[in-house]
């Protein structure tokens, strides 16, 4: 098994250069951005989504707000596990 990790580059950016067509990518509990999901779909990646249901709820709510022209502010819980 060749497990690789996606390197964080800082400022919310990640290095996806080691992700290739047909790879399996396991999403972390905090999910992935729309752009990251689009890139993985474009590369025909098999996605294993382990996103926390509460995180998914926040993402979906923000999406609904954006469609209505609203702005969402997310207050981070620093010690959330």
C-alpha cells in the first residue's frame, strides 16, 4: 500500500501534485473546499469522505446563504477535536 499525504503549503493551500487519475483520496473530518473537490472530480479520483456530519451541515448552510446573497461568518472553536 502506497499511502501519501497531501502537503500543506500555508495560507490554506495544499500540494495536490502527487494525486493522479484513479487514486483513492480520503477526505479528512473537516472536509475539502469546492475547488479541491472539483480538482479531484476532474482527476477521476475515488473519494472516501470521512467529513464530520456537523462540518457538512456548516458547509451546506454556507452554500445556501451564498446562493441567497448572504455572508457567513464562521467562529472557530480552537480546541475542537
